[in-house]
C-alpha cells in the first residue's frame, strides 16, 4: 500500500529515543523511503490515522504507555489495524516476543538492531503490499 500524498513508501517510527529515530530515518531515507516520527503512542496513532503509513516501527519502552498497549490500540482501530506493525525492543525473551505476535505484531526486531536487516524487512513489507 502506498500512501496517497507521496509516491515514496511511508514509514511511521514511534519511539521516544532520538538516536533510534535519527538512525532509522537516515537508513530508510537513503533507501528512498519517507519517514515520520512520533515520540509517543498517542501522537503515533493520530499520525497513522491521518497519513496511513505503509508500515509502523514501534518501540516497547516509552514514558507514557508501552508499545504493547499502543499495538493493542492500533490493532483495535478499524482505520489503521491493516497497517503492518514491527516491534523493536531490547526485550529478547520468548514470552515478550510471543506476546507481541499474539497482540498482532507483524514482526519483531531486537535491539541493538542490524541496520541492513531493518531496511530489508521494511522493504519486504512494502514490496509485498502486506497491509
């Protein structure tokens, strides 16, 4: 699914860490992928509703609400529940990963992440129209 306002694919990054945002935006922009940033779940959900990104990259640990809660809100909202969501987190245990998939995550990337792997996974989702 391509966003309507721009021919380039659109990725929404929901993460309160400026370094993660900067690195991901740099990597994806080099691949001709447009990025939008949100520092918290509520504004991320509003941006997703407004711009209908091709994929959402969602951090687990944020100050106001955790990524699991945000993922639940996304998957329960009919306007945006079709958008693929990839969790990225330092949590590596199987229970947390399974919890993310049970809630509706389409992928899970552990931090520190391999930059090429993130770009590859985003490209795969965009190219297959997995939304």
